């Protein structure tokens, strides 16, 4: 019989963490990932050697998804002595480390907000310059605001593309300097896009309600609730849950030891 009850002192924080992880996975990952994360949060862990028949899915597909989630730092595994239940002394147990997973999400949210803010500030504060010949693929004349100030032609007062200046220096019939005078790039489109991205992310990360009905949890709200909970978050180690009888029991007939016993039984019967 399965026993997946949590300790009373950790119920509040675990609920918030479960909702945070579910919200993140549903927003950014595939249905396969959503299914696996939901099962891991419900059952506490999955044995690598019985998760295929347990979920009625191909083992190769499951392992491929697990490895992907592992690279994304959303799941971890621990080698647990499961010999008595039919496994091995080093059965791989997949699980969600609450503490680690929340820290990963916090870091990614911070980096995303930082990148969006950086893009918007860059679009607002700086100007870029380009040579008309760059668009014609004649030169590589793109300049920052600081670089443009260093290529001022004091004779004409124009900002000239230095690559074109050198190219036409000994030309018998050089084109007019206006043909390679730097032009300011309009950054209004980049600014508009940066502002739209910031709004979209803010909307996506905020909770959504219709009247008194909550349609989805907000990532920002859940992170704030988790920050306010007392005490450290659980690492949710399978070895600890397994020793306490928390989690699912092994499916009958699965595991390395079970396979060896079945072969011996067949040999004896013959």
C-alpha cells in the first residue's frame, strides 16, 4: 500500500513548492515533462527499473525525458539499496529536490528579469551608427556611440566610415563622402520589443483570476510565499522517504533481483 503523506511541519511549504514547480513546467516544458513531474511530486520518487510499466510508457522515452529534466536541473537521482524489494543495492531513484529546484527557479527568474532590463536600458540609452555601404554589403561599418565619436572628420564635421575612407583613399574617382557618412540606427523598434517582452513576462509570471476563481498561480507570488515559510526546504531524498515508508511500493515482478528469481524458478520447473 502506498504512503505519501508529508510531515505536518512541512505541509505548507511543500504545497507552495509543488504549485511553483507545476506552474513552471506547464509554462515552459512539454506534456511528457509535465506528466513525469506531476508523478514525482505525487509519489515522491520513481524507480528507474519500474517506472516504465508503472506509467505505461516506453522505458527509453521515459529515460530520455528524465535525462533532459536532469540537465535542466529540475530532477535528481539517488542510488538506493532496494535489494530486499526486488531491485539492487544501487537502484536509481528519480526525485525532485525541493530546495535545489526552488533555487534553480529563483536564479533563472532573476537572470531572465536582468536580461530583459538590460535590453530595455540598452535600447533607451544608446545609439548605434551604420554606414550606408554596410547595407549594400560593401563594408562592415557598424559603430557604437563612442566609436562614432572617434571617427569624426574635422574637415567636414561628418562621422565617416573608416573602412570606406581607407578603401577610397587612392581611388581616382572617389564617391562623395556623404555616401559613407554614418547614419543613426532607429532603436524605437528594439525599445518597443523590449517593453513588450517585459510586459509579456510579467503577465506570464503573475497570477490570473476571474472573479474569485484562480485560473493559475503566479510564479512571483509563489516565490514570495516560499521565501516567507519558516525553516529550510526539504531535499526530499528518496532514501529518507523510503526508510520512512513514504512513497510507492515496487511493482511486482520488476527489478534486477526479481528477474534473477524468475529465471531460477523457470530453471527449477524444467
